[in-house]
C-alpha cells in the first residue's frame, strides 16, 4: 500500500483539541498496533493485509507523529496513553491485543501499568513487543539523538533533512535488509508533515521519561497480568541482542522470538517472520 492510500483510508479524531489520525480495518479479535519514533502507523503497512485478514486492526499516529497534529512541546508518554485510550473508547472497544514497537513499547508499558492499577479504559488481552528501549540501561541512543536531546538540540534541529534520516535509518536496519529509497521517502514525509521535523528534538524527551519512570514501566512487564512476547531483530544497534539478554534476565518465563541479522524495524525488514510470530502467539490467546 502506498502512503497516500494509507492516509486516504484513515480518519481523524479530535482528542483534547488535537487532530489524531487513526485507521481501522478487518474483523475478529481487536489488535491495537502502536508505532515507534520517529515515524508513524505506516510502519505497519507491510504486515497490515495479513493481520486484517484475521483481526480487527486499529492503529493511529500519536500526536507529534505522522499525519496527526504536531506542536512545539514536550510529549509525555502518559499523554500518549491517554490519546490511545480516547481512540479506543471512540471505537467502542473494551478489550484488545496490543502489538508495539520502539517508542510504542514505552507507551504500552504505561498502559500495562495502568491495567495493573485498574485504571485503563480497556483491557489488554496480550502484549507483543518489537524492538524498543524497554530498559533505559540497555538503550543505546544514536549520536544524533543524543545531540538533539542536548541543550543545543533546538539549534541543530534546523539542519535535519532527508539525508540525515537516510543515514540514521541505514545505521539501524539489518546488514542485509536496508531501507529502500521509497522507505526513506515515506519516512521523511511522515516526519516532515505539519512541520514535524522541526519538533523531533522535543519528542526525544521520552528517553528522559524512561529513566524517570523506570521502576513503574519495568515492573509493569514483570508483573503483567496478560501474556507477553518479545520479537526482536538481533542486529539492532539500539535495542537488539543486548536488550534481549536483559529482557531474559528481568522478565519471568520470557517468551522471545529472535530474528538473526534483522535490525530495528523487523515489521519492515522481515514482515513474514513478524506475521508468523504474531499468528503463533495470538493463536493461543485470541478467540
């Protein structure tokens, strides 16, 4: 599916004065897909047809990303969880399986923490994590991310362009599965829509929040009251093999699918393997 088709088949919902892009398709058990940084829900496009043949899939561009409104402000993970809950409530959904990636993993951890407190607007039936910074001690941020998060980030952001995104993405994809030129073009459109490329340094505040709320978000996984699976590209320099090792140390009875030679975006780099992992996992729990 082309990016233009993805957008034209979606919808917008006003959530607290912000226009939030969302998309839903398919029938069956609900599967909520939560994207990562710095891209958007279009990250799921390659696996969307296979998933919508089995599930009622729901995804959205969180505020600050993709086609949703973008403002020059710091975005809080807790606010993103609130937005997702509003979209789910709008759709009349009371329970969902969750698939998340990268930044979306952190949002999913916050939602699981709320579920443990009986404070989530819907029930998470299962949580399937892809590569992400689940533990701040194992997150290896890119040099450009560290610079953008620093006090000079506001100055450096004006030099961000498609070539910088191309270089960063090639560094985090697997050695044999690089992003295509079309992927890079789509990434840049998603990032730069609504002038979002000028606010990317503000979105990076999530790295500070991960440290601030580490105990809450790690314990949410350790004490999760829904089944968990991690499917991870092991060649990811940000959250690959080293993060998986830590996950196995900290998470009881860890269910992990390891994808060799795959980098940070397994749903793009190895779509079939990710679909197979989702199907085998949800085959146990989705009715």
